[in-house]
């Protein structure tokens, strides 16, 4: 569905996107992860034909983005991180305006709008003014706007930004439903645990370069400290750490009487550690292997840089 080949975007001497190559398969949800200023939004604007790359090429459904912008706009639904809405329009009027902008006939528009309002759970707000909607409802309305022309690819820049937990869950469920309908979705977000649940593939970008891409599992397996052993004790925290030190491990103290330490994942090793703790009379509450989540991997791969 989407191919990027050595894509670059320069603003004078500043390099926003640096030789970026990427492939996103049809029908997948691709999570675009990176600190502020990493180049996510710039890349998305190039794909939406709002910016021209300095060099490199991109294709969407076989169409070259820079040379065929009109065709690309029919294939893409783009939702920016900051979007404008016409507050003095009603919800139905708002969607009708955008449907007309894509040249959709009037009779067809009504059916499309009804379906989109139902999909976004906004049918009861049909006659409401856009200005009266909550932020979550406005986000869903703008997502509906992206779908009026039935695009094959959705490019969503921070669609859950500023939403409360319930609204984020609603957006996430809508995106899963859109994937089930066969849409390909590129989504950028800083809410990394939610990307883990939604995305089939993830790309981590820093300073315009792709530092890791693949399935979440593949990225976790590539990181240098992909597994952690979490040991929670009733008390004797320092004594527990001393036992681990005698075994050659360095453990960090976390919350709620928990110690965390790098771990190879070997079951014999786990048994050896557990036996030593029992022999020392340590009052264990829990003892479990924990894989690093995407947020930890993100901090490791980007060196914690936030621009």
C-alpha cells in the first residue's frame, strides 16, 4: 500500500526527514513513534501532498506521491494534529461540505453521512453545532471527515491527543473497526501502550531517521534489555538486593517493595534465583518475568531525547 524510498526533507540546513525508507502493507495499522521534532508530522504531510520532499520518493497504492497529487488525494484521508472546524456549522452540514468538496453527488452524500455518523456514534449530534461538541466528539467528527471519499489509506497525526481515557478507548475501537473494513492506517502517537494494542507494525523515528521498525515483538526482541525480572517482597528489601548481588545481579528498587533486574529469560536461571531467595528466608510476594513495554524500548532506542 505504501512505500517510502530514501525520503528527505530539508529546511535550509535543518534536516527534518533524513533518508527515510519504509513499507506499510495493505490492511495493516502502522504506528509511527518518535519524540517531538523527530519528523513524523513532516513525513505525514509529504504523504498527504501538503509538502514536497527535498529528495527521495513515495508511492501510495502504486501512485507516486509528488507527481500525481490529485490521484493521491482521492486515496488518502488525512487528519492533522491540529485541525480547523467550522464552528457555526452543524455536524451534518460540516460533513456535507466536505463531501461536496470531493465532488460526491448530493443523493449519495446523504447516505454516506448517515453511515459515517453511525460509525462514529454521532447520529444523535446530527443537528448540533460543531462548536458545542466535546473534544472527543470533535475528534470523531474529523475522523468522519477523512472518510467521506472512502480513502484506502488513513494518515492520522496524534488522533488521541488531549482526549480523556474513555474518549481514547472510543477512538481506538473505531480504528480497529476501520481496519476490519480493510482500511490501511498510519497513526502517530505518544500514547505508546495503546499503539501496542492496536498496531500490527511500529516504526520508531528520531532526528528524521528510522531507528527501528517491524512488529512490536520484533522491536522488543532487538532491544538490548528486552526482559526484566520483577521481584516483590513483603519486607527485607535491602536483604533481597544483597542476595541478588551475591548471585552477580544488580537490581533497582521500584515501587511497592519491588526490585527489577535485567534477565536473560532462561528458566534454569529463574529457578536458581528463586531457590537462593527461599534459602535466605526472603518473604516473597511475587516473582515474575516482565518484558519491556514499547515505552521502555522507545526510551532506549531514542536515548530519551525529546526535542
